[in-house]
């Protein structure tokens, strides 16, 4: 007597494979989405940071391509700042205008005319301080950093995602505040109570929205960073901060060409730390940097962006050394005196007339001696200069 099959119709069909993202534990789905996104080759991206004030919005927009497989990126960043935007906050942003970057082997390259400047990762010291704003552009999660891509992996889904007709899903999530600050750049200077308050329960979590396509790849992320303002320093006049990150064109062919090695120069050999520029000398701003910490020295007979009229070395000991702003306060006093004594020839090109600027930084050291007494010291190096060119609008 022949064998009788007890199976149901279609039982020989192979089981449907598990979705790499949507079939994972819900708490792990955004982390899985990061992995799937990083396996998708080249993608185009747009990252936007909007800082709102009563005087208008400062808008930083970065567009480009990044190849997750090769770990490379090409990006163009533009910044527009309205005339009535708070001046103190405007000075903390990048230089208005347009700049072009590339990331190759986790090294950041910045276009400088026909050439490219290479900024290698460095340890500590003045050079490291000068290039801090660029180091974050070599991303950990995506080739191009400083975007919400760095935040998504730490996002925790809140409730079930919404399924869309195209097969994708929309998530509401929360992100630890310490991770959210990755997109703020120089604006991310936090108050002293940040560490003590931000990590306490829900006070330390901030809302985020993430959109995935049917394959589980990230296509859009948005975050309202306004709740962070209560913890942020020196942002008087800022009302809102919002960030957006969009990915598209997965698997497309590259439309941008990465820099030819023959056009790449070592920035440390081409540029000079502004603290090493002699009073009376002139320089051009270095592309890509968020401050005048490194410059290209030029003859004052040629086009230049600034002229140095003094250097201020500051040393503070005792209880006042624990005040982070004390070194800059003393430097401003020193620069004011040097401005009054500087030759008129050095100052007559100042824009605006009669105004000068102070740039630099300080380091704190402290220890408890054998007697139990605290020994604190704050050392700073600052440069006094006048700007001689109109900033881009």
C-alpha cells in the first residue's frame, strides 16, 4: 500500500525569508536599519541644520554623495546667515558661503581653489584644537559625519512603527541628549549642569523621527533640538534648532570625482597656526575651519582676510582658574590695550572700522598636593586681529 502524504497544499514551498529589519526585535530595528543602510553602496544625501531666531533663520545645508562600501564622501556645504541674526551666535557658526569637502580613508579634505588640503587626525594641542570642527566630518556611522546619521543607531523606538503603503515604515524614537549634540558642532557647548541633569530618566531623552524604505534603509530622519537649548551656552536670541537628514539614489553611479592625489596638500605644511603669526602680518582664512585658528600667511600687499596686531598669553592660578571663561576675559583686556597701541597702518583696513577680534583657547590643570591643598592653573593663548575682508552673506 502506498504512502499517504499528510502535508498541506503548498507545504513544499520554501519559507519566506525574515526581513533583516522589520522582523527583528522592535527595540533593535533602527540599529539593524543602520547595518542595512551601510551595506547599500553609494547614496546621495542632504543634511540641514536650521537655527531660528527673531531675526531670521541661519541655515546650513550639506549635499553630496557617500559610498558606504568604500568609506568615501564628497559634499558641498553652504551656510546663509540673515543680517539680523544674533551676532554672538553667528560667530560660533561656520564661515558663511560655500565650501567643498571629501572624506577618504577617514581623512578630511577641503577644497582650496584648484588644490585640496588634507587634515590628518591629530592628538592634543593647538593643532588638534584648530582642526576639531573638521574631525567630526569623518563619520563613524556614515562616511560623512556631523549629521543625524550619527544619532540614528542610538535611537530607541517608542511604540510600534507606522507601516506605509510602499512597504516602508515610520518610527518615533527617543535619543540620549549626549548623542544628539553630535550634529551641533561648535554650538554644542553645554552648561555645567548638563551632565548632572541630562542623564536623569526622560529628561535626558529627546524625540526623533526616522523613515525607512521597504528594504529597511534610512531615507529620512528629523529631530527638533530645541529642547536642548535649556542646557546650551552662549545662544542668546536662539529660539529653535532643527536638523534633517535625507538619503536617496541608493546604488546609483557616482556623479562626483574624488580628489586626485596629485592635487592634495598637507594642511599642516601649507597653513600656519594663528598663534604663530607675528603682529603686523596678514593672512587668508583657511577653508573648512570654524574659526581663524589656522590661516594661510600672505603679504599684506596682496588680498588678505585679516591682520594680526597682537598675541596674548594668559596664566591664572588659584580659585579663579576654575572659571572656564576667565582666560578669555583676560585676553580681551590684553587685546584692548594692544589695539590702542598698535600702528594705525595695521588697523585702518578693519571691517567694520574700529572693531577687532580675539581667537584662541585655554587649558586647565589641577591637582591635590601632599598637604591636601588644591593647585589649579589655567593657561591660554589668544590672538588679537582685525578682519580686513567682508564676510560672505
